[in-house]
C-alpha cells in the first residue's frame, strides 16, 4: 500500500509542479501564457530533453553518465568541422562519435568493474580533448548556406511548428516505445530494480549495459548536433552547463536515482520544469552561475523524494 502511494506521488507530483510553476510565472508576467511563448519554451527545452533521454536509460539501470555534456560538445565540433567537406554525412559522423564514446564508457565500466560515474567521468575528459582536437581548440562557425542546405530538419518550422519540437517528438515516441514495449526496455528496468535476479535468469546483463551507454552517448550527440544547428557553430565548451540540468531533468521528472523506475515521458516533464525554472530566474535577474546553484538544490530535493531507500541499507 505504501509503495503504491509512493509511486503515485512520483507520477503525479512532477506534472503538478510544472503546472504550478507555469501559473506562478504567468501571474508574474501574463505574456507568458501566449501560444507563441509556450512554443518557444518547448523548443528551447528540446536540446536538454534529448540529452536527458539517453541519461534516463542509464539512471534507470542504476548507473550514471557524466560524459553527456562533453559528448554533445564533441558532436557539435565534428559537425561544424566536417560539414563543409562531407555535407550531410557529417551528421551521422557526429552522432557516431557519441555512440563510440558511449561504447567506450560502458566497456571500461564493465571490463574493469569500476563504478559508472568514474568510467564516464574519465571518458568525459577524453571526449573533451577530442572535441578540442576536432575544432582546433576554437569555436567553429557553420555558414548560413550550409545550415539551410543540410540542417533544415533541425531549424526552421514545419506546419507552423518548430522543427526541433518535431525532432524531440520523434525521439520521445521511439525511445518511449523502446523502453516501454520491448525486451530491452524491460531488461533496463529489471537491472535497475534487481540486477542479481536478472543475471540469475540468464540474461546477458553486460550486453544490455553497453547498449544503454551507447544509447546515452548517441542521444547526447544528437543533442549536440541540434545545439550546433540552432547556434550556427560548434564549440568544445558548447554544452558545458548542461550536465547538472540534464541530471536534474531526469530526477525531477520522477526517475529514481536508485534505478528501476522512470520513463521518457517523465523526463520530458522534468526538462520542462527545469526550463521553466530557468525562465523564471531569468525574469528575476538571477545570474547563470546562481542558476546552477538553484539546480543543485533542486537535484538534491528531487533525489530525496524519488530515492528508494530500501535498496540502500547504508548511505555512504
């Protein structure tokens, strides 16, 4: 009975918080309620959401990926550096870079039997170095004609809706189905809930873990491509401020840091909450650095609410 009540709170609380925050900001500034403003908010949320989707799978599995911001930055550098030469092929190349980074993180964590936060933290340093190499230690601009020719799917509008919203919707559906309606999704949940039982059932847990980290790297790279397309440049530091908001989006959305509970839909709600908080603080003149502190407090509060303490007998 208690477990059902807790799960109900995890499901209902994030949307309720989002609605409440929208109402508060709207009362502070009524123009916030306009349709165009809502579209802008959702559009601005998509890069964070895309980065957080892959991270959701890793956290549901009971791990963490601290390299996503570095992977996104590297992908932006690969895109910007090779788009003039390779054209459209630079896009899958940039995404492939993220997939390989995720593969490396997962392999190191499993082969050396070290915690995922150490493996991905180390991988993040290597990926950042690669980003500086691809960009020749500078920001690389993307010419306007290249953007219109190869990146029109990521910028502009279709049927009156921003293209990045369409892209986010596609990945929301695809990853939602992957997590909720396939054996892989069930394995991810089961590993997060009770890994020993999954191993005893004969499932190749290591293979699932590596695939999950590869997905996380892939989605971080997709987010980096989207960011580069919108900003018109790639940079080794492009996504440096996105790690904490991405983790916060996953946890605030109701995904348990201890694993086994969560969904892509919840992460979308969490990402929208983070974006609305950022907008509210911007209205109030709060600096970017102070916003990071606020996100830290939000993350701690969300972990305190969603954490399943039955899985952890001793907190260290």
